[in-house]
């Protein structure tokens, strides 16, 4: 679609919105990853078994999955400005509360409530971009936001190991909670639900956005009922959700069990683990940026949105599927980490594209569409976190990781059937509407 041109040089407020969203993604993952790095210290203090830790990890994922749709609905109904402010403040408080727990039961309850808050993060962040980002910027924008998430994941192990050494395992939870509360205040002050509401947006940028998005960029506040029946009847949405479930299962292992794997199966010390757990996630940051950017470049060059989304995502999933088996089976721990870096790079080529597709097919209802996709993803993630404790106990670490290669291959097959060119809200519209 040709973008409208204006004699007024457009402002770039939408890019400031994007970078603030990137910061939110980064904080989100810092807050959820800290417990996996603190897990050995928590186990030592409380005497938790691997199975107990699996349920603590899995409780967050379960809550995160259950509250995806309610969290996404909040953004579609009340706007992401108020919704994100509230949910970031909520989960920040329960990040701090995790440090005050005294038993497995109290920690499970706290992580459940923490997950209920974080559940609204990605759907509302996606919704916050739906009225701001141009179609030709969506792949890069979603890749960049998820790069922020992976960067948070990558720096957290090193930072948390340092903080634990000086403050104990509870210290990082308090520090990260304060960071989230600061972000919530800045978001409420700066962000507006539409470009038309923002005093810093000039006529040039408003025309640029409206020319590219049309009805997707209303000038003022609009609240529409979410067409749940239409969404739930969409074959595309179910394919997208199944594909993302495969992705989320794989990623959940790297965010929960991977640090423990490096210590137990590969023999790294806790200090070495902090570094080597970060390297695959650093590779994932590069994958996020490259995947979204490559997709947008293909879209601009060819005008074919399906080609631009499918080609990059399928390549990424296949790369991950091929790299995981040698990462597990190779004798050298260092070479194993290198293969894991390659696998996470491939896996993260796909994630920005998946979330860009929720904008492509979701439009005005991108919050609810992304919430449904992420619900299935996090049901899979919850299963991964909890079941892996049993898989390790019964069959060993190798079996738990080899499952991931098969899921990546399945995700590649599913993406072949996803059609980003067909918005769901137009599926039932009469011809000429």
C-alpha cells in the first residue's frame, strides 16, 4: 500500500513509542528470568527438589497462559496506556514479593500472581503498536521488541549472579521491581492510545500513519466490542496458535531449565553458568533483529507479505531443528554452547514475525488475537517447565532437549499454512465493504 506523503516533515513519535515498548519487553524478561538464575540458591536454602522447582517454574507459565486473553481484552477495551501501566505495576509488586516467600506453597502462590500480571504484557504491547507502526515497519518493530526481551534474558544471568554474590538471592527481586515501577510511571506520562491524542505528533506523522493504516489509525479514542466468535472461527488464528505453542515450549526450556542444565549436565560452576547461559540468549537478540528486518526488507522488495513472513520464519525453525541435536550430543561443553547459540539464533528469527502476523491479521483486534496466540504458547510453556522436571528425572537431560528439535520442525510445517495477507476482521465482511 502506498504511504501518504505530506509537505510537513513527519515527527518520529512512533519510534519513541517503539523504544519505550522495547524497554517494557526487556524488563518483562528480566523479571521472569531472575528466578531461574536464583534457583540453585533457592534450592539450597529451602531444600526444594527438581520436581518442586519444576512446579514453581510451571505455576508462572500456567498463570501467564490463563490470563492472556483477559489481559489482551483489557488493552482492546480500555486502551494500552492504562492497561499496561496497571499490569506492569502489578507484576513489579509481586516480583518484590517473591523475595519475601518462606515455603514452596508461598512461592507458588506468589509466582501465580506474578504471572497473572505479566500475562497482559505482550498482548497490550502489541496493541500499543497497532495504531502507531506502519505495515512496512511491523516486522522490524516486533523483532526489535523481542530483541529487547532476549537482551533482558541475556544480561540477567550475569547481573543476577553478581547481585546474589553481594546481596543474596532476594536482592535482585527488589531491584528489578523498582525498575518496573519506574517504567510504568514513564509510560503513563508519555504514551497515548492513538497518534491523534499525542501532543508531540505533528500533521505529517499523523497523515503518514493514517495513509498507511487507514481505518487502523483512528484519530481519536475508539472502543469496539471484540468479535470473539469471528476470531475463534478463524483457521489462521488456530494455525498461528499451534505454531507458537511449539516455539514457546522450546523457549521456555531456555528460560527456566537451561542454567540448571549447564551446571548439572555440563559441569559449569555458578559463575561460569552466568556467562554461558547468557550467550545463546545474546545470539537470540541478533536473531530477533535479523528476522524482523529481513521480513520487512522482503516485503518492501516484493510486496508479497506471505513470502516475507513465511520464508524467514520457516528458515529459522529449520535451523533450530538442525542445531539442537549436536548441541546436546557433542562431547565438548563449549561446542555444545556454540550449537545452542546457533539454535537460539534460528529460533528467534521467527518470533518477531509471529507477532507481526498478529498485527497483519488482527488489525484493530491485535491485542485479542495476540492474546489467544500467546495463551496457547504459554500453555505449552507451562507444560515444558513442569514436565521437564519429570523428563530429566526419568530419562535424563538429553531426552528433554531432543524433544525441542522435533517441535521446531513441526513449527516450520505449520508456518507453511499461515496466510498473513488475510485480516480476520475482513473475513466475514460482504464484498465491496
